[in-house]
C-alpha cells in the first residue's frame, strides 16, 4: 500500500514535503507510510489519501463482503418451535 501511495504522489508531481504539509503530518511520517512501516497509525493514511484525492477509495474496503454476509446469514437459521401435545 505504501508503494502505491508513493507512486500516486509522484504521478501528481507532488514532493513529500508538499504532501506532508497539506496532510498536517511530519515528512518522516509520510516516508514511513510510503515504505510500508506497520507502526504508522491508520489515521495518517487517511490524511495522505485525502491530499492525493484518493480518500473515497477507502469506502470500497470491505464494501462487498460476500463471505461475511454468508457467515452472518448462517447464524440466522430459524429454530423450529416444539410441537404442541
């Protein structure tokens, strides 16, 4: 993901300083994101993606969760009532 963010920044001809300033983060944090550092908080990713105009893409994450829906539906099995005697 970090590499994709870096390429998106470069395609927009933006320096790391420009993106960091617009995102309100330190340049070192942006560099960590672009290197895929796992210790960077997800909020920084959102800020950077917003600067790059890619923040709407985040809404697609887990949008069509087919497996999750099947698992949820499996839990909705209707229990039959006991017959009256």
